[in-house]
C-alpha cells in the first residue's frame, strides 16, 4: 500500500509499501508550554513503509528538519548514566584501537550537549562537535567541547574540508535515523573522513524494533530504521564500506554500531549479521506483515490494564517524557484520565506538557512526594537504571508497568 506513490527516501525506488499506520500524531519532541495549551497543535500522519529495493524501513511524511529540530528541542543526552557509561567506553575503545593523540581530530555529528566528546577532551584529543540545536551546543561549549551549531550536510562537509579539516574519526550516534537528506549526509561524511579514518554510526536496529514490537520508537523525527543490509547498500552508493558491526541489545531497545571506512573490509560478525538478515527475511516485505496486528494488541492490552487499575481507584504516573512516550500515549490514547502526570529528570522538560495528551511533566522527586500506585515506564529502555534509582518509591509500595513488548506489571 502506497497510495501517494511515494519514492524511497534513501534509494528513490517506487517499490515502497506502508506496513504500519499510526494515524495522525503530534511531533514527539514538541512539548507544549502551559501558556500555549489553547493554541492549535499540529498533527502529522505517521505511516511506516518498507522499500523492497534497498530494504530501508522509513516514515513517509516529509517534515522540514528545522521543524523537527527547532531551537527549543528538548532532548539532552546527558540525563542517562547508562548512555554516559556506554559513550565513555566507546571513546576509550577508539583511542586504543585507533591510536588517537593530540594531533588527531574527532568529529561528532549530532554531538548534542557534548555527552560523548567531553571524554576525548579529557584525554587531550582535539574534537569538533556539530549539532543544530542551540541550547545543546551552548551546554557542550560550556564543558569545553568546541561545537558548531549547524545541521551537518554535504555542503557543510565541503566548507570544512575547504578550511583544511579532515577527520580521523567521525562519530554519528542516533542521527542517521533523523536525516531527510540521508544521501547528502553520507556523502558529506565520505568527504570529511581522512584516508585511513573510521566512521562509527549507532542506530536502533530495525530487527530489534520489529521483534520487540517497539512501535513507540517510531515517530516523525526517526525517518529511517536501519539494518546491516540497508546501511551496507547506502554506504556503497557513496564509495564507503561497511566493514564491521557490534550489537548493544540493552541500548535504546537494541542498537547496532556500524564501522565504516573508505577502505573495504569485513568481519565474521558483519558476515553473520548480513547472513542472518537474509535467512530471517528481514530484507523482505513479509517480515513486517504481522507487526501492525501486534501493535494493535499492545494498544488493546494496555488500555485494558490502565482502565482496570483506574476503575479500582489506583493512581498512575508516567516515567520519562521521552519522544517514544509521546508516540505511545498518543497512538494508544492514554490521556490524563488514565495517567495523571509524567516525571523526568531533564530540567528542560519539566514544567512543560506532553505533546497531544498534555500530562504535566514534573521532576522525578515527585514520585516520592505523591507516591502514585503505579508508574508506567514510558522510557522502558532505561528500565533497570530507573528502577534502581526509584528503589525508595518501590519500597514504599510503588509498582512499575512496562508497555512493550507486552504490557505488564513488574
Ligand atoms: O534518537 C533519539 C534518541 C536516542 O533519544 C531521539 N530522537 C530522541 C530521544 O528519544 P527518547 O526521547 O525516546 O529517548 P530516551 O533517551 O529514551 O528518553 C528518556 C527520557 O527519560 C529522557 O527525557 C530522560 C529521562 N530519564 C529520566 O528522567 N531519568 C532518563 C533516565 C535514564 C532517568 O534515569
């Protein structure tokens, strides 16, 4: 099904079919200020499609980058200890394996608040962060991470190369899903990368998304849902080579780190992932067919669970004003009648309202003050970190609910 005749946003083929319709939802990171409650809130169609030609899974609605990532974009990477530790290990691994020193250059695309590059700075290794969101750039510059507040593109890469810059390492974590002009982005990376250099790219793995029915990680900001097959083909089109892959099952619901360079290479792990994607059918439309039915069943089960608890007079809060939380609340239709408020550590989100469903976002300390009977883990990807941090809430009788892969009380 592709009634509008959309072309693949990666390879241009017309062999694109929608396999999931999440309806019209607000932008997941467009939090609402209480003073704007009466203002119209834009909603956009959220259809997910599979390209049979290049295997890329993608959202079809085209929304300008400046709308998806406005100046008040609220996501700051530094609010998870798990992410910080993962990034620290990544940096130390690169320094060791690549022999980086004070004459190297590491460039991170979508460097956010400097959560990762600051580890290189601590080791005296020169860095350049590139990120389009001003508040995050300011935070990064404040901690000593030199950051350019721009969208990365082919044109920006040419400017940097003209200024004499070439990167020994390019890191692009959780950004290759977000780029409308994916080909321009990859061609820019190819230009900016020094001969013999390496690009590491991290993105949630589409296989984990489908297998765990993590439908809530789908939103307009996430245009592309990557696999080894898709990334290998994309890189080849720009003269780059995917040479190795690592899997982090506990990061953002399952993440792949791709190792890419100008020079061809391979690894047993990459071969195994590519072979498995073929044998599991991940590169065929049939793989995605039952997904919509599983999503509908999560919707029915979660509504039933929350409705039953409310009927018993229980109070329910949400944890994590995450973008995925917005998809979940809006698609399922979880309003303030079911979940009273949402807590989040991110001070830039506190005081705002969730998109569409308008639960107020409060500091996490509110859980101990209000002691709701249940907490719906909207940021279920950080379940262990959050539950450890909320031990006192749990000790006082609080219970947690996970929404995916199947709604349940822990
Ligand atoms: O790609 C993207 C990813 C990686 O992150 C984005 N486009 C946007 C964002 O998606 P998300 O908002 O769904 O991500 P998180 O990281 O799952 O969001 C978790 C939320 O929970 C954040 O607002 C921070 C918050 N949090 C918290 O309050 N206490 C997180 C942890 C770990 C905590 O202990």
